[in-house]
């Protein structure tokens, strides 16, 4: 058996997974998983199936978490295209390290840990490279982000909402990364303190402290909307 | 409990409207803490309702492409390479058996045939009982079809040089025979005549 395993071409298993991803979503959902439908399978069961080469299980995990992880990345980076890339990188790491996954805690904690590490690494990389975003300082010296206008007049309500959204994005972006990741996971992604502590490998006390500091800073920047 | 501790409880509440009884009672009587609780609730609501973005429609397709870049397609093995690999494995096994069993022949010795091999001493190989010589059943047409068209004929096999001895042991019979080199890596089909102590190969699957 070992002999034939050595003869087996490398990548055959992975190619089977990739080719299987072309299966239509409806067909993938019809695949049975240990007697349960794939949609009703738990995250742990899906990861175990991914470890065994089940491409439909991997598709299901991506379907379940792609929006959450993309939104988390966007809140951290304020750059949609890069957020999508890093969200995909998160799933690639899930796929390539499925054999190392242990069901000691919830899968959402696991995936957010990977996503948080990628986001923080990206922020540090940008800081080192001193990337300058398209912005200028207003009369008060505050950096203001510029979004290219689309030329269409917006109703007042939409203008107000759009300005509020930008203000929140700016405020979050102004936070130090260790406060930013904690408050985004808590107040935007809705993770519990315990889940955040596991994802960031911190104590609950440290998590609560960082969230408290983040909220204090945000309250100052968003006082006009509170 | 001090206002500082109450505000800590307010901040750590799972939901702004789910304060601990002690904190709720304090907020009712302390305007400063009540204002703090109101601002905290408004901030959390603002963050939670700041709009969410989702993955683009082609997210899974782009993910698939990235995975493909990580694992380049494996080149398909041609049948010739598979055959070579199988033959190499068989030669390794047979060669090991040769080294353990018999010395190498000098290159100037004449090729052996099945009939020229000396029968072993009775003490070495015991034939429990003799069976009557019977004309064996003809090889079925299906078996012949399974053999490759290029398989050598019986008389050709007899003339081929021998490369190994094989001990054949059945329920009622035991004999040894020599197989030619061509059978290495192949599945030979034999006709044996145990009473004569020899057998010859009829076909190979090679």
C-alpha cells in the first residue's frame, strides 16, 4: 500500500477537491454527510469531512462564513478588495490545515482566530510600508477619507446615513489594532467575551479591558451621533 | 458599589438592556451612570447597525482558482510508465529471491529449458502422492482473449532462457518449475504435469 501511495501523483487528492467545487450548490447540498444532510451538519462534522477530502463540506463551510469573514476583514481594513482576498486566504488556511483542527472549542472561534491574525498582519505590514490612503486634512487637521463621488444626488436621508457610516468606519480605523480587533469582534460580529478571548489567545479580563478602552475612544469620535 | 464598578458592569453586559439587578438599581438613582448607560447603549447600537458587507458573488469561484494555483495539476502517467513501474517492482522482488536462492550463472553456459533442470532429491521436495496424468482442460477462450495478442507461443517459451525457479504447491501436488525471463512482471499461465516434476508455461498475460 505504501508503494502505491508513493506512486500516486501528488495533488490528486487536492485536485479532486478543486474539481468537485464545480458541482452546483444544489447538488452539493444533496450530498449526505454521515447520515445527515450537509446543511444540517455541524461545523465540526464539516471540518472532519474536509479532512477526509469531502469537497462539498468545504463548499458548505465557505458558504456559511464567507459573508461574516469578509465583513470582519472590511471593518478591520476599510478596503473591500483586500478584505475579500484575506477572507479567501482565511478559507485556504482552513482547508490546508484541516488535519490540525481540534474540536476543543467552537469552529467560529477557530476561523476568527485565523482571520484576526491575517488582519493584524496586514495592518502591521501597511504600517511598515506607510501606505497613504487617498485623504486630506480638514480645517481641524483631522484626516478625512475621500470616496469618489458618483455624481448622483442623494436624498437627505441617504446622505445622513452615508455620512454616519463613514464616520463609524473612520472612527474604527483610527483605533489601535489591538483595540480595533476586540471591539469589532464584540460589537459588530457579536462574539462573546469567551469566544474573543479564545480567538485572540487572551484572558477574558484583557479582552474586556481592551473593549472598554476602544469604546471610550469611539465615544469621543462619534459623540455627534450618540 | 461605586460608580466605577457599576460602569464596568454596564460595559461588560452581554446586551445594553440586560444589566445586572444591582447595576439596574444604581442606574435608576444615579444620573451620571444613567447617562453613561445610555451613551454605551447608543454606541453599541451605532456600531451594530453601521451596515455589513458581504462576499462578492464570485467569491467561491475566485477561491477555487487560488486553490488551483496552490496545487498544480499532476501530469498523467502514460501506460508505458505504469508498465515500467510495475516491471521494476517485480524485478526487485524476483531479483531478491534470486540472490537468496541460487548463484548467478556464468555467461557462457547454455540456456536452460524446463526439461533440462535436474529434479530435486526426494528428500528436498516431497511429493505426498502422485496424481494420475490427465490431459488438462483446454485453456478457455476467455483466458486466451485475456492474454495479450503478443504473448509468446508455448514453443517459444520453452526455448527462452530461464531466470528463476518457482515452487508450486497445491493441495495434492508440489513441484518446481523454471520460468523464463519474460515472465518477470507478468502473470504466467502454466500447465503442469506433476508426475514428471515439471511444468511449462502456456501463456503469459504480458
